[in-house]
């Protein structure tokens, strides 16, 4: 690759940017990836790393099931299993009304032809989660789901992409995108690059990259919080969420408990700064304690706030730009993009190289968000 | 008192002195401290010990803290003992958990007086049971007054190690041996640093010299210029190996080793707020960037005492008072005591700090501490060795990525034990100065907090 020239420039060094870069270099393209701070600095490094097909928006189910298969052969894809453990994901019902909601959901998904979610009764729930509170009446489980290690995932995707020849430039900001003969000029704070294609994988800043190519969209951000405890002896296999509370609860492979659930902290997109709001996070702690009363004395050792793009319908933006030929989007995963990482990179690579993907990505078209 | 004028974190010499000035002047002051009684580390338990034989053994300087503690008790400040501050938001919302449960305080100003911590000094085998710090051992002397039944081995450098040995002997304990890791310093150069302070502080100097003399006389063995210190054992400490100044490798058998390599400002709270810090080469430590009042880069936070830079108890008292005077000025009040003027405080502070450059030079830690060998554990929580971190350093930039790669600093100590060593390893690997390397970003909470204590803040969802 000549300095300042590449076939494709990827903007954003989170997992989706890395996965795109990997898929493109595997298909023989020259790729340069620009990351403003460092690889995995934002949502990818802050995620609770759930590998979840459970309770997805119907529009995402097919993609998430396809992505899940890739998690089972991650080692072959990126040279590491990324710490993926398939302990299942369970949405817990705390009342009969909630159990009915789960049953209705289950019926709807089956009608759509999907069979990955299964209703479980209290006995099966207690078999899977012996420490769960007495009041829980059942749940909905996706048995092949699980969770991974976010930092191992970042390292593996980065290593694989670089191994195939992707050029990763950290600490470089993209300032502007200008149409250029047959492609785009990427104006950065460290010189210009001429490329044919641009991938917008800028996460919370995906809307700003859209504006660079004249594509104003309705777009916001999420500042979801996570906290982690000291290591505990108890074994919690599955990842737990609830119908009625903001909670995602799991035990990491290190033995710590990782609690999230989309409770919002504070963020300043312009400064790129975030702040934990413990008053809000208390609801997550209360929910975890309600589900598992035995953990009430476990010590919380760290908490943080991620920063992630959010669309009005909470579906990602995947596919070509509506207005700028040669620009492709993969951002706005609205807090549930981690599981989709190993698939979406391939989809974007196919869009770039073949003009289309054989997956149905119509629901993720940026056109729906144009103002 | 959830909206006081001033919140003071720490009831040591600086925190108490500031509280006395501020409360007497009419401010609403809340003082939060982790210990059950006031005094900080230096005057820990002084109310119970002063006037007893234990108090006398701990010395006159220790007992002198009683007057400050009494004045603090009576000054009108609200005092919450046994209470942890585990989060301060940039808008000063402060989360504390104590016997009264978890509360959020929103003061107008915050004074951080969290004191010092012992400098983490990784050596091979330092995680073995039977190895503890001199600071921890001194806590035992002051609290339950338990004197180790066997003669102890002490290895290290710094006034606290000498003071401990002195106090231990006075309380009937015995020093089996003192492995002095202090690098030799040209006496003339050091004394020049003390300058005219030598004349004014001759008493202090004489006291230090007498501790040394006592140590050489009373300790079973005194070994100067020790390097390559290593704790031996499989499950617990069995012995210590070291090299003498003459280059001879020696080994002793012991089941207890006390280590100490000086003290550092406790900066966890300060750094969590993004306050600017700088590397102080003289003290081989990071310290906050402060003006002459203790004001830092956050407009509503002040820092006093050893957290502002190591100065000792006497300096902490005067720094605490100066910060309080500044706070009074900012909130439109004046000090109630006639002699409590800026000028008097500055004169007293200068006197208290006069000997400091000399002490810093004489007790400057050996370079080995910042460059332990490959086999030494750096991050105790995650049991990571120097070699693990060096390997990860090849592919990462900066401490925060190193943390993500290796989990160093992610455990319950939150990087307090490994942060400085990691910064030093990065500086060495990249040929940079410590002043160019920042330690890990601090993640909240500042101290571990029980799940139920956080849950208690939620409006709904309590199961109990």
C-alpha cells in the first residue's frame, strides 16, 4: 500500500470497524483504519459483552442467529475464542403477568419461524440458577447464547486484521470527507488519504461522519453503565436479564460479577467525556440483589460508562449511504451490537465488493433516519 | 447536614486542623473519616493511648496530637467516623457509606486530606503470608497494642521504618535485624540541602541520629546498603535473601518480614476528579498541582496534608489551616482565633518543611523499586508479573490499554498497589520521563462498596 492511498478507509477503531477491516483485507483489499483515540476505547471496551440472540427486535433475529454461529467458530475466524462461553441467556419473569408477556413473545417469535427462544418453568429456572430468588416464576431462555471477554475480542480482531495486512492508525482524527476522482479524500489531522470507499464505523459519532458526506440523520447516543464486583465463589452460568427491571447480570470467566442493563450515566459527546451516575446505577444494584439476595454483601470494585450511538428505532445502520456513493455505514447499534460483530463486517465487505449482501439488511437502511 | 459549606475528607492532622479553623469561624463543616476515632495514621488512637504506658512508648510527638484531637471534637464540625467516601462527582456530589448507611452529600467546597500511603515496592515474594508493611505493623502497635512476640526483621528505607523500630523497642519488642535499603548518600551534599534548617532543626536531626544509633546498638543485626531483596517461601515466608553493599549474598530465616520504602501522597480521590498531577523527582512520587493555598485544577476542591505532597504531620497542620483560611475568604468569613493569620501559618509551614529536602535526599528510594526483575509480581490482585506486563507493553500504548490487555489494576485495590510500578515500567520501556507518563485512569468507586449499600440508594426495588 502506498502511503496516503488505500482501497478503503474505515473510520472508527471499535469492534465493528475492526471486523470490517478484517473482512476487507481477507478479501484482498487495502484497508486503512483511523481511530481517534485508541482501539476499543469506547463502547467496545466498555461493553458487558453479552452474546445474545434472546429478546432481539424481530428485524435483527436472523442476523443475530447467523452471527451466533460465528461465535462458535471464532477461533477459526480470528485465532482466539475471545473468551466466549455459551452458558445461555435467560430473561426472568418475576410475576405471572411477566410470564404471560414472555409466553406471548415466544409465540410471536415462533410464528416468525424462529425457535431459539424457549419458555422455562420455575423448576428449570432453579436448576439453571440455584441462587435465584424464590419469587421468580420462570423465564425465556436462549440456550446457545452466552458472553465473551471484550478485551480478548478486541485484541483478537485487531491481531487478525493486522495479520492480514490492515493498517491501523491510532490517535488520528478524520476531519472531513471530500469527493475525489473515483472516490474520497479522507482529510485527517495527520495528512490526507485517497480511497475508493469509506466505512463509517464511528459509533456514537456515526451521525457526525454522516454529516461530513451531507447525510443528516436523526441520531442520539447512549451512555450505558456497567459495574463489576470482586471475584465470588458462586457459579452463575447463564446471563440474566429481567422483564421488568433494568438488569443484565453475569459472572465473567474471572469470577467477577458484571452488572449492566442499559442504565444511563452522563456523557458529553463533544468532549468525549463520561461520568458514572451512582444514583441511577443503584437501580441495577437493587435489581441484582432482588434476583440474587445472597450477593448483597459482595463488593463492587469498578464502574464505568460507555458511549454508544443510538437510533430512534434502536436498530443499527448497516449498508450503503443513501446519498454518497462509496460510503458505507455500520454504526448505531444502540447498545446491542457486540454479538453482531463477526457477521456485520462480512456484510459490509460484500456490499463494498459485490454491491450487495445476501442477508436482508433492509430494516437497517440509513434512509429511514434522514431528516 | 447533607448540604454543608465544607466537606473534609480525612480526620488526620490536616483535616482536623482545617475543620477547627473553618467550624470556629461559623462554617457548616462535615468531616468524614474511615477510622473509628480521629487522628489519622500518625495520631491513630491517641485519645485512648495518651497518658498510658503505650502512649509514652509511642513518644511525645504522638501524644502531642491529643490537643488537636480534643479541639477538633469540640469545634462544632459534624464528624462521621468509620465512614468511607467512595465517589465524588465533578459537581461535588459525594457518596459516603458508614454506620448511618449510604448518603449523598452536596457541599459547596471539598477539602481532601487523605494523607499518605506507603510506596508500593514490589520485590520477589512480597505477596507471601508473613510479609507485611511497616505501616500496617505500626497500626497494630497503636491499636490493640500488640507487640510481635518474636523479634522482627525489618527491610527498607525511610523515617517510618526507623520510628517503628524505635517504638517497638520502647514497647518491649525486639528487632532481630534491620536490612537498610537506603542507598548511601554523600553526607555533605545532603546537609547542604538542609541548609540553615540544620541549625533550627538540630533537635530533629539529633533525634533521627539517635534512632539510627539505637538501631545499630539494639537490633540483632544492622546491614546497610542492602539490594536485591527477596522474600523466600512457598506458601508463607520462610526467609529473606539479599545482597550486601560488599556484594555478598546472604540469607536469613524468619517467618515475619516488615517492609517499607517511604510514603506517597494518597492521590486516588484527587485523580478520580481529573485534578492535575505532576511528578516530583525529589520525592520520587506524583503530587497534585496546587497553588499556595492548596487549590488544585478543580475550582471547588482544595488539598492539604500529605495528600498535597509529603511534608509530615507538622506541615499538614499548617497546610490544613491555610486551606481553611482560603475557604473562609472565599465564603466571606474570617477566622475566629486572633493568631490564625496567613502570615503566621506560612511562617510555621516553612519551618515545618525546612528539613524536608534533606530528608527526601537521604531517604530517596533505590532505583530497583521502580524496575523490579521479571519474576516479581506487580499487580497483586491479578497476580501479574513484570514479564507479563512487559510482554503486553510491546503492543499497547499507555497504562489504560495495558490495563485492558492484562487486567493489571482491575482488582479490589483499584491500581493503588501497581499503578506507580506500571507507570515506571512504561516510562522505562518507552524511554520517557515519569513526568510524561500518567498512571491508570481512576474508575469509581474510590473504595469498594457493598452491593447492598449501593442498592440502598435506589428509590425502589429493595428486597429486604
